[in-house]
C-alpha cells in the first residue's frame, strides 16, 4: 500500500503548567504556548476520508495538555523533551518537532522558547504489528 508523508501542525496551543524555578512559579499554574509538528502517513485517511485511519490532531493536543496538567516542571526543556517522547511513543509519526514558549520569561521579550526535533528510530510501517494502512 502506498505511503505518503504529510505534516500535521498544531500552532499556539495554550496549556497551563507548574513551570519554573522561582517560588511564585512553583505555587501556581502559568500559561505556556505549545507548537507541535509531526510527519506521518496520510495516504489511507486521505483516500478514504476516514478519521480512524488518521492521526487525530486532537490526540496530539491532548498529550500536550495532559502532560502539562500532570507535571511539575522546573525547566521548559523538560516539558518539551517529555512531550516529544510521548508523541513518538504513539508509534504513528516518523518525525516530531515540539516548541514551547514561556510568555514573559524575559523582561522586554514576548517569551522564551525551547524547541526539539526528533526522528522515529523505526518508521511506523516497519514496526512489528504495525497496522497495514
């Protein structure tokens, strides 16, 4: 079956997390702005118009939101790395890039951003037990 790589992007997703080193940052949640970009096979879902064959971008947003809600992070880097790992662990993507911005982290700047990008070690179609899409 033909495989076509497409890109899914989620831009400016606002999540709230306990994030930072300072005492006041450890006491209350603050907004961070997340961007996610993944490459995945889009051929089967495009051909059939079937969401069950697609990587549902609501799932990606849910991973970002749930991780932020559940975690207590000292560093933005920790959140970004863990989110990239969680997305790769779905087994549905060949590449992921995660960016997160902490608004107001630096006086005079819109925010500070950390970004990581990773490739899947094994493409989804080559994994044992991977669905034939």
